[in-house]
């Protein structure tokens, strides 16, 4: 395939890949927050020691706060992975190399 066509197709794939990765990362966060608040909050099954914990925060607020950190990080990571790299950047283990 022509090099410029390959590069153009990768740039076209950046946005759908980022949106898909953001949606995929939302599900585990949602599950962890609901299970955690259900089991470890003061009104849940386990009555923990101490005055308060992160699980006492309302689930909606806790989920939004965690989403605010993980969704942009996932978008940036996915965009960096899908976007065309320069000639000198190896794609085999990048960005872990």
C-alpha cells in the first residue's frame, strides 16, 4: 500500500478508536464503583472501622471523579497508539520500549 494512504487511513481511524476505547474503559470503572460502594460503604454489607472511606462518597460522584482521570488518559494513549508514527519510532513494543 502506498505510504501516504496507510498514514491517511490511520489518521482516519484515530477518532473512532479513541471513542471505542473510552466506552470500553467506562464499564470496568462503573462495575468497581458499584461493587465497592455496595460492599464497603457504611450502609453496605461490610461495616468498616474508622470514620469514613472513599466508598462513602455517593457512587455517581465517585464514578465521575474516576472517569475524569481514566477517560482522558485512555483517549491520549489510544490516539498515540493508532496515529501514524515517524520512521524512527518502532511499533513493536512502543510505548513500553
